[in-house]
């Protein structure tokens, strides 16, 4: 079994310095690019906007009554209603 070539202490220091320099250069390069701007809001249908407003009203009411434990359930039973799950998720995801 061949013996690996021993590295001197100086070679290890040089290797670490090079790794650190590469890491610093990568960090500087990544920080040089600005962060992407906020995504433009997608238009929300009137029905979904009304439903979101209703949810916010119920949340405010629960908060006033002291029932603000962070758990509320909403159901929608109307046939043919718009699916507003994505809009609701987008609207309330910024609050958390």
C-alpha cells in the first residue's frame, strides 16, 4: 500500500488561505448583485377579495374577544365558488 505524500505545515496553511480567499471572493460576488425586487401582486377576483376581507374581519373579531389563540378554521360550501386557496395563502403568508 503506497504511503500518501506528507504535506508540510506550510502547505496546509497555504491551502487554508486559498480556501478562505475563494470563500471571501464568492461572498463579495454574491453581495454585489442586488436582491430581486418584490413580485408584482397578481390580480385577485372580487369574490376572493371579499372572502379575504371576511377572514380578516373574523380574525379581528377573534382578537377583540380574546380568542386569539392562532387557530381558526374556515369552510366554504357554495357550489361553483372560486378556489381562493392560493390567493389566501399569498395574502396571509407575509404576516407570519
